[in-house]
């Protein structure tokens, strides 16, 4: 088409110079194109006609205007011919952007987030992990333009555990399919019963209880936070790698203490270690109960041990255990060396950037539940990116598939275990200001995935969602 226009313009130029009126005007005024060859009206004696600059400019202007007019007509003709073609080849109007809202469900006054106090001093300020989800949403906004999906986060606050299920059910009517569940274990059974068979995916980001993975065994859940058995396995792997295989267990009075101690004892048995004694303690300073609240008396046993494991979710008794045992032994569990989902000093695999972004937003250090909330949002966004779809079923199937691999900035690629929907992941072994190691520890092998050395492997799990 462009070549046609060029031919039209060239033909127009030729016709213009050959037009009788143009030739007559040039002959009468003595104007003509300035060129090196002989002029047709040159005198016989071979002289040259003088063409003044003003006359030359006047003719050039007229010629230029006429030429531009004809060229414009030719171009308009071309566009008129090409318009139907352009209309046929023009891209169709883009579809409207889709919206994907992720629900975040929490309980007002959740006792798990009460600050840990000592003599009116705050020892640990515990916060809901909503800021972790916000970091994930900020990451999602970077991809929103490419995916043509607007990601949003809706915070849903209820009064009690009993209100969690109705809140999720009501949000589902507003086309919210993905939920981050920030609730204790007792909220999960009614939630699983209510949402069974519904098109939702519920990410457990704060409850480590093994019973949710074993007994509840609900396919609508994905457990992003590591289980108690995974945490204990990571710790025992590290201790065994140091040849510390004889353990003294000091167990507190709370239900959470009993669950932590049970998981630790199971891990010791799993990896060939030994519990030399399990001693219950009772926090306090009552001298009449000193045999239950004095670390030296509790640790004065006849059998030797390599490490003392302390289960104390209230962080009360455990504060006085270091350097108060009868024997100089490391303390692990609730203090000194802790097995965690995340730690703010982890400095590998992109973790410094995540920690820095979180600290800037939340004005505090990132912890395990914060990481789990961030990771849950990241999994949803990754599913949208990989499937190039905002369809819930397509995204859910990808998240749960064996082909999915997620980067949680902890080294090894993560995926969902098909038998209990637990997220495979590494466990960090951290002191207050440094991550000493990460598990799985080198030397602990598995036939398919080394991350399955942590927690319930398929043959040992009572939950089989993949069958």
C-alpha cells in the first residue's frame, strides 16, 4: 500500500511539471527549475537567463503548495482504502479487569495475642499476622497490571471462635473464595463442617496443632504454618546431628505445653534419641512448691542428659532455666534455641528483603505467623500468574497439584502434601539474635522429598486426602 502511494506521488510530480499552464508560466517568466543542463529557452549565444531569488521563491512556494495538496489527496485516498483493513486488524476491546479478594478472618480479643508480661513489663508483644498478608498484597499489586487482576484483602473480625464459620460462609456469598484463617484450633472443626464441599480454600496461618492435620483432615484447608511435629522434628534433627541424643524434658501445666512435649518425645523416638526424664513444673515462687518451680531441683536427676527441652507457652518459668540447671547443658524449646517457621535474622534466600519490607510496614520484626500469612497470599498470586486465570477452581487445582512449587525464601522449594494438605517447608533453628541452622539437616534422607523428613510422612499419616 505504501508503494502505491509513492507511485501516486511520483506520478503527480511528473504531471505537475508537464502541465501546460505550468510550462507556459515558466516560459513567460523565464522561471524554470534550477539545474546544470541547458535551459529550453536559453539564447542562441549560450548565455544564461537570470532568475531572481524572489521569483524563484514565489514559484517554489506555489509548486510546494500544489504538491502538498496533491500528496494529501493521495494519502487521504490511501487511508480511505486502508480503513476497512485497519478496522479488521485492530485489536478487540480488552475485557474488564477481574477482581480477586482474599478474606482474612480473625477473632477480636484472641488470647493468643495478649502480650507476655512480667512485673508490668512487656517481654513479648504478640500481634495478629495481618501485616504479613499486607506485604503479600503489596507484592501482588506489582503483577496486577500484567495479570489484569485487581487483588484485594478484606479483614473480617468476629467476636468468638463460634462466629468464624458463619463469617466465612457469609463472605462466600460475596464471591470470596480464598481465606486466611487466624483462629485457634477449636474454631476449625465447626468451620470444616460448615464449608465441607464448598468452593473455598482456607489457609491455616496460625494454628500448629497436629490434630488439624491428622484427625480433622479436611480437604478445604491448606496448613501454611508448620505443624508441631514438623517443628519438633526439625529441632531433634539438629540435636541428633550434634550427637546430643539424651534429653531432659521440663513440661509446663498448659495444654499447649503438653502438646509440645508430646511432639518432642515422638520426634526423639523417630530419630533414635532418648527421653531420660519428663519433669512437670509449676511456675511461681512459692517456697512450699520449690521442687516444682526450682530449675536446679528439677534437673537434679541421676541419669545424665545432653540437652534440656522446656515446654512453656506462657514464657514464665523458662526465663529462669538458663544457667540454673545442675549441669551445664544447652536449653532448647521455648528459649535459647527455638524451632521456628521464620526468624527476623534469617539472611539467606531473599529473606533480608522480606524482613526489611515487613519491618518498614509493621514497625516490628517478622515472625512465623506473619510469614505464613505472607506465604498464603503469595501462593494465591502465584497460582493466578502460572494459570493466567482468575477462576477459583483453576487456581485451587494448581495450588494443590504436584506441579506447583512455591518459593518461601527458606531455600528448598515448597509444595502441598497431597495426603494432609500441609505445606512442605524448612524449619529454622534460631537463638534470639541468630539463625543457627535450618532443617532438614544434611544427612537425613528421604526417598522422594527431603522435606518430608519433617512431620507426618504419607505412610505414617492417618489423613489420606489423596485417596
